[in-house]
């Protein structure tokens, strides 16, 4: 439960130039908390993206590469001017 309330230490945001940034954010919706909790059991390659306000998310698993999973998770989360960050899954 502790890892559901606060996404620890590393949050990676992937930019088009390939640069990355670190930040922390809190998962605020029950749906996203539950989805994030299930991610460790999902097949590789997987990714979880969370909106900057912590209320919206998108997850992908079973992709053909980690890069593809990252792109799909981020694209599924972003929209209507919303930006999302990729959350490290352990």
C-alpha cells in the first residue's frame, strides 16, 4: 500500500530529444493506484504514465520493446493539453 500512495524517488519524463528529468508525484486516483499496483505482474515490455496532477494514467504491457511501451503509455495518457510522466515500475 505504501508504494501506491507515493511513487518513490524516480519518475522519468522522456522528451523528444531523448533527455530525461527526475521528479516525484503522488498518484491521486484509486483507478491509477490499483493499475500501478498490478504493473509489476504484467509481462514485459511495460510502461506506466501518470498525469502531472496525479489523477489520470495509462498503462501498456506486452509491447515489442521498452521504447515502444514508453511511447504508447505516454501517448495514451496525454491529450487535451495534459502532460504525463513515465513512472518507474519495479
